[in-house]
C-alpha cells in the first residue's frame, strides 16, 4: 500500500486494516543501526513517530498508552522502589513512572539510542523527566540486561516494546519471562504491552501461558483505547510473582498527587473488567 | 484522499485521521433517495457497509456498538416494555433489544428503507429478529414520528443514527430531545450514539446540555471500543426522565439469558467510569 500525498498510513497486513494521519511535513528520516525512524508533523495529532513503517506514537494520543503501562502497575504494587523499563525509548513511560514518589531508581534499557535522541528533539514533553536524579538511561539489549541483573533486586519490570517481530521478538517468550521472574522480588510485577485484544488474542493467550510457565502466580490483561494502533484498542498484560492481581491501592489512586488525562481510580477498576469474548478466551 | 486499490479508506477530515479495510470486491453500490450506499467484501472484517463515504459497520466489529447501544440502557431501566429505535436501519440494534424478554414492542423508524433491504441481503445475521412479532419496521422520518407519538407511551428511545450532519442533524438538538422527553414515561431512558470522546467532546457537551434543557434529570456518557469508527473509540450518551443514572440492574445483567461478545455486568460498570479528561470536561 503506497502513501497518499499528505497522509501517512500504516496498513496492518495481519488484520487487513489501516490507520492514517494527515501530515504537513516529513520532519526527519534516518536509518539507525536497528531500524528506520521517521518523524512527521501532522495537522491534528502533533508530531508522529514511525519506526519501520509502524506508527509508534503521536503527541496527541500517547497519554492512553503511557498512563496505562505505568499507573495500574504502580498502584498495584505495595511500594515499587526499583523499576526497570525495557524499551520505552520515547521516554513517556519513564516520565509517568517518575510521577510516583515511592520510586527510588528507574533504569530504562533501550536498544536504540537514536529513538531517545529524536524523542528529546521532537517530543520534549515526554523527555522532561530524563534529568531526574532517579533516572538512569542505558542503551543496550534489554534481554541481556535483565538476564544479568541480581536476583530479587527489582520491584517492577515494564516491557514497552515494539511488536513481537524483529528486535522485540525475544521479549515475548518463557526464557525472557524467566529472567524477569528471577530479577523480581516477591510480590514484584511485570507489565508488558500486549497488542490488540480484538486481533491479537492468540498472542495474549501465548504470553499469559509463557508467564505462567515462568512461575508468575497471577496474570491480568487490561484493555484501553489507543487510536494510533491497529483497531484503536490496545492492552497491557500484568503478571505477579506471588500474590494476586484482582486488587490495587485504590486509596492511593484516588489521592494521587499528579495529573493524568486518562487514568484514575475508576478507570483502573474499569480496565480490570474483561469483555465477554476475552473472559471466555482467557480462562486459565 | 482517493482510494488505494484494494482498500476502502475513510479519511475523517475533522480529525485528520483515517481508517481503512482491505477489500476483495465492491459487492453493491447505489444511490437511494437519501444517500449513497456501498457494500464491500473485505479480507478480514467480513462485509463492510459505507454510506456517503463513511464507514457504517463491518460484520466483524459491529458487536461493540450494537451491544453498547442497547444492553446498558435495557439493564438500567426497571422494565422497558415499549421501545423506539430511531435510525438503526441495519437492524443490529433491533436484534439486541429483542434479546430482552421484558420488551413487548419495538418500533424501528428508519428513514431509508434501502439500508434495511441491503442489510437483509448482506448482513442477514443482523436481521435475524426482523420477523419477531414484537418488531415493527417503519420507513419514515424519525423526528416526525417521535413528535407525533402519544405522550408518556414509551420506555426507551434509542437514537442509532449517522453523524450529526445531513439527515441526522435534526437528531442532536433540544427540539428533538423535547419530543423524546414528552414521549417517554417517567423513569424512561433516551440513549444516543455520541461519537468519539477524544475528538467530539464539544458535541458530547452540547448534546448533554440540550438533553438537560429538554428536562432530562440525569445524563451519562459511556465510552466503548469501536475499531471501524474514527479514533477506534466511540460512545453513547444516556439520559433519564426522572431518577438517576449511576446504577443498573446488576443482578439482571449477571444472569442474562443471551450471549454477548463484549457486554457483561463488569463491562457495564466499567463503561460508567469516566476517563480523567472526560470527568473534567463534563462536570455539570
């Protein structure tokens, strides 16, 4: 599917559907050591980042994803002090994690430094916490990093990656989840972006089976709107090392000291509700 | 934006975004007395209906919309016996309403008979309840119909229309809501499709203000995923003549005797949760 003039359109072959944004200008295009990164100015969605032809984020709608990849996990954990982000090169996830005062140290392990450098230039609002003394930005392979981390040293691992192909393929299997499990303290959490519940339900099932095989005692998939991703509907899947996942620190969420656009205590509860077809498919 | 070969794409000018589906074949195209109606066979979404260039529904994802336009209202009303559907020509809303045993009579008032005839031909699964003795299909102007209905004779009005332009423009103002209010019995409900919470928030605010002006005592906007509509995220807005809208017949929803794909009691509660930016914008 070639591009119409004035629009960037991602045709998602696996689902036979496409999403596009009207553009004003291609601001930047480069081949990094890992991938092709394009930045567009759109007419209505602010700046748009595209990696290998796949829409990564727009300035207007990334709040759904970044808030839902962080606050449900951080308000589920009793007190997450040590956090690791795998991927997350645009730094929006890092910014949301650092809104939590209980967090003492966050390591972001992004394989492609160019994603972060371009985010700093074109999405400065996402990078505004990069200088926080609690933040450490590494540019290396997240799979190797987690495999080498001391056992039981981490409270929360957030896997904020691209789709499960190419460099991210190794983030969706039992070997990787076993590294996460070993790295986490008892009660620790893993949360990973898990694609569209409508068209990637088999992937979600296999992720949850692999998390179970790696030793995680509970798993939950939380759907949320995400207009720029295929079907406009996305999810994250949480897994816990010891303990359950049906509850969260509701009082903490109700009295949070920072502003959000999508997330709040009600929305957290709502995201734990399973649509009928997911409830039927994800019986464990 | 012209069409790529093999795809039908709707460019939504107001939001600068587009959604498309890969097609195999244009099955039918006609100009009715009111609009142009096209039916495509897609590769992954079953049949697709397009009216005046706007995607109306696909066979694969219409369940979100049809279930959320009906079951929350029917499980909120104590016992809706008399139901009117304005629009709804594809008959999917009618089918869902008729799943409720308490419903004694449903009138569907669609202005364009051709929409229903084409739905019968290309979406027979949506029309499977058209022969139900409780169903009455009229092909006339819904605004005039409701203005002439005896006062306090209806329990639930469902406005399942196209966008608020063209023939549907008159369904989004105080005069129309005043007709609905008059037609409804005390405790009766109006539910109307209310576009994308992300890009049509001003419309939602003006709808709710007009519903308030028409006398409705409570209003709620329920978001839900809808991949084929702009942003992939849609909503319905409910209004009540007397009484509140924070509660529903949860026990009824838990023990419902029919199958759904999206809706269940948990999802009903979840749809009542307001994302933070909606909560801020819709304070009344």
